[in-house]
């Protein structure tokens, strides 16, 4: 009987972790001493991706038998997709516009990428913050200014460059562009090294809270409703109108902005049973994720299936019924 039990246990483990023998599967097979490893590619350390990714890693480690997960700080969306495709990460957070580029083989991607979605998560809000003395009131006013457009290969960088172009600006000629992560951007704003930063993240983003708390009235939000029509005309309805409520960062008034959905993506070769288990975990322990970040309150089963043009992974589809 003992031999039979061992064989059954081994078969169950293989069913959970089998990923077609690819590099991602090999990583998942490696033991940490407590379980098989899963790497979650997130984003900047003061952004919601990193905070929420840490919460998801904790859930996996606690509630998915045989697995240990870790959240890795990265440049975010584009880099995360690249890591998932290469097998360097098992799960990645991505903005829907970057993920759409990936499956269509455009933008930063020269060919269609083999990714699938676990779920649509929450919306990212495009947050453009300028110093009050810079005189910046619109995206067009960024001309001639020192601007952080986000980490290289991030979703923030993708939308930042598109915002500048939508306002009629050449990102390489009309602004002094710095490709900085959010922590570095916030520090530069505080020290006077930047006139503005562009950030795409959930609400509230801890780094932006830090900035507005430190600079108070010297930090102003730039409305984006004037460039939304141009973005939609060029890139579709993945970009939508939104608003940053005045209470989020204790601002004088609500600010019109642009929202983009976030997706949780994996390699198409991830085992269906594992993908289903991760998806189920997100909803079984949804309250725990909300406790980590308020942005997670937007995650629902009704919206989770709306991942087009990225296909839902078969395992996620089995759980969500998409």
C-alpha cells in the first residue's frame, strides 16, 4: 500500500506541474525544500503590482499544497511578458495594452507571443503628476520639461510615449525624457530633478501617496481627457475614460484620467490544473488580497473573463466558465 501511495502522490504532483517540458516547467519542478517554486513578475517596489504580487505569492505559499511562490520586482508589463515567455517567471502582471501588443506581435514585440490570461484584475489609472511651479496643466505643456516616462520595458513607458505622441510631442526631441522607476521618479520630484512623472498604476499607488504627502500643494495632477480621443482612435477601446477621486490623494478636486485594465498572464504551456488552482485561489481568498491592496476590490468573476484579445488559459476558463 505504501508503494501505491507514493506512485499516486507522484502522479498527482506531475498533473499539477506538467508544462510540456518547457523551461517554465523545469523551474516549477525545482524544490525549495518546502515546495515547488513559482515566480511572480510584478513591477516597481512602490507600485500596486509589487504589493499585490506579494499578496498572491503569500496565498500560493500558504494554500496551494506543494508550492512556494515569490514576488519579483521588475520593470513591469513588457518585461513581465518577456519573462513569462522565456520561462524566467511563471506568472506576470501586465497592462492590457501591452498584452494586446504581445499576442498581436506589435509594439515592443516582433512576433505573436505564447501567453494566456488567468484573469482580468483591476484597472490601472494613468497618473501624471507635475510640480506646481512648472506651469504644466496639460500633456502638451510637457514640451521642454524634464519628464520621467517610467521604467524601460514597462506598461507605464508604453502609455507615456503614446500620451506624448497623442499631444503632438516627439518623446525623443520635445521633452527631456528620463526612464526611471517609480521610486526613483518620486525621489527626483522631491529633490527638484524632475518637472513631472507619468505613472500607470492602481489606486492608491503607495509611491504617489508618498509624493503627494511630501509635496502637498506643490504636487498637481494633470488631466488627460483631451488626449483620450486620439489614443482611442489609434489604439482602440483598451483605453477608457476614468477619474482619480479627490479623496484618493487628498487633492483639491477629481482629476480626469485614462484607465487600462490589468491582466494576470502565464505561458500558454502552463498545466491546466495549476492554472485552475491559481485562479480559484484568487477568488477563494479575495478578501486577503483586498486587505493587501484596495485595488483588488475591483477583481470580480464577472469581469475576470474579459481579457480579449488575450485568450483565457484553459484552466482559468474551466474555473471561471469563460
